[in-house]
């Protein structure tokens, strides 16, 4: 009777879900027919359970954010303690709180170069939106108010507001609902890209360079990019690319914004993604990993010059969010940074990157459609192609990445397909940074089975 009762409850939940809950990044017409794919209920370590009691390995840290995995008591306790003491207070009108103050200092202390001050937000979109507004405001203060345009890369993901959605270079997101920020320009993505066969693509930073020449540097406020493009399909830039773009920005009096929303706080094996290429951005946007997803928080870091200019503004800074500097979210942020350091998480990421690469090598030797495996820390992925040697993609009807991800899901491993573009079949892997060797092997084994099963369908 228990099982019957439980199922009734789940059916009921599913029904209510379909009726009342509009889901982000979901096909509504499918959802209304099929209901939720899974209803999560609890988690421990790298694993999550659904309401039926099925246990899954979370191979993508949910949305690349639950970096420390589930059930970390220190993080929960930090939130609980603060919720009881003072759940919320404002940072507007000169109000402040100790957690936000200490987290601002802490984040600056671990950030590269002269990143010197922090503006808090509630997530990644708000961080990037804030960065766009602050860099434009900075140029205003410098008497260069024509500098309004932002260059972003195709295939990048920067958020879902009007401006950050415009900066996002993934078709479905970029075009949804129509309205655009006309001050956003898209440059071609860097070369290790999924525009297969595009041998004429200009090298390195050429696309950005010609865009600056065409538009005029006096119109351009900033260039934004992810150190490693995440949602677009885990695209690692070629060596020298980020440095070249940074130099180009410097030469043209343009600010460089690093979107570290996925890369930040250890995901790539360094504290921040840009550190893999020794680049210091002028502005750095973070979210996700700053609280390991245990609370909603983002931040924008400003270099010394921007910070020193901004603090001279003698009118109200007309920007901010109710939850900017949220004391409970900041308590979780402090606990997260503490956990990262105390548990040598970066070292684990670097060791597990090696294990993952060993697994990729094994898969490559055994599956002929596997291509372009990559991992920077635990931000990883692979592609599936008809012929990896000639980079020939599968024909459009073969949804290889989707098949593999669905098969893994049936075998209790959650991965993510990046197949926004036709004939692009990328599978992303980004497990919690606390993963161990045996768990990496479990992931590889499940992927191995999925690939074998996929090959049988051809
Ligand atoms: N920037 C990057 C690189 C992201 O991956 C994301 C989300 O996936 C965002 C920005 C937007 O963050 P949020 O969904 O918290 O608004």
C-alpha cells in the first residue's frame, strides 16, 4: 500500500507541475504532455535521488553549479545559523552586513591581479547585466559616453535577461521573445569550434579585430567571453587566444570582461578559468560555484582603475538588487570558499582531470565515433561524429549526443547534450569537484555502455 500511496502522490505532483509550473529551458508543449522528467528529492556526495527513490550520479553538478556536491553540512549550517540570526537585510542606502563585507574581501583576496572590489548580485545573468551597465557607466565617467557596445562570442552563454540573452550566442536563447539589446555585437567564436568544416574561419582574435575596426573602438565598451565556453558545448580556446584578445582590448581602450560563472571557484582546476592562460580581466563575473548552488548569489569584480573611478561618483548608483549582498547567501559563500581551501579541492580537481582523461583515452580506443575529448579541470566533454578523422558530422537525423545522454540517464547517470546547432553532437561532463577516482570510473563505464548501445543503432 505504501508504494501505491507514493505513486499516487507522484502522479499528483506531476499533474500539479503540468498545470502550474512553467519550466525554464524546457519545451512547454512536450512538458504539458509528458510532465516532469524527474522530481528530485535529496542528494549526498555526487549523487541525487528522485521521489521514487532512484539514485543518479550527477555528472554535470546539476547546472554546473553544485561544485561541492550534495549534503555538505558546513554549507547548510552556515545558512541555518544566519537564517536564525538575521535571514535578510538590505545593502541599499548604505546598509551593510558582516557576511557580505567579509565575503567581498575574501573573493577579492582569491581573485587574480588587481581585481579590487565586488558588486553582489543574485546570479550569473544579473552579474553580466551588472557588468554591462557598470562598464558603460565607467566610460561615461571618463567622458567617453559613446562607448556603449559590447562584443560577445557566438556559442557563448551569458544569461537570459534582454542584454545578457542578446550577448548569448546560442540561437534558441538569443532569439527567444524577440527583443534585443542593439548594443551587443557577436564575433565568431575561436577556432576549436563546432562550425565543422569552416576552414576559412579567421584565426584567433581576427573576428573581434575586424569588428573593432568596422565599428570603431570609440563605440565599444567591452568584450565579454567565457574562458571555456560551457553551455555552448565545452569549447576550450586555442592556446594564446585569451591573451591575444586581452591585448587587443588593451590596444583599443576596451575593457575585457571574463564570464567566470561556470569556470570560477575551482571548476577548471585553478581558482578562476582565466588563470589557465594567465590573463587578468578588467571585470570578472561569477555566480554558481561561489555558493556551490546552496544559495542564490553572484558577484562582479572590478579592477582597481574601475573601482577607483566608480567610488568617485557623487550621485546615487542607480543599480542593484534586493538580494545584493544577501547575508544568508554570503554566509554560504564564505563557507564554500572555506571548504574549497580546507579540503584542497583544487588539487582533487587536477587529479580527477587526469583520471577523466584516462577514461577518455580508453573510450577513444574503443569507440570510433568519439571525437575531440577535452577536459580543463572537471569541465569536460566529447563529440560524436560520423568520422572523427575527417571531422565529418553525423547526418542531421542522427541525434547521437541525445541518444548517449538519454541512455546514460536510463542507467542513472545525468549528463548534458549540447546540440543546439544542426549536426553538432557534444556531450558535457562536469561532475562535482569532490568526485573520487572510483566515481570517475563509474561515469566512464556508463558512458562506455551508452556508446556501445549507440553504435548498434547505426
Ligand atoms: N554565464 C554563464 C557562463 C553561464 O553558464 C550562466 C548559466 O548557465 C550564466 C552566465 C547565467 O547565470 P544564471 O542562470 O545564474 O543567471
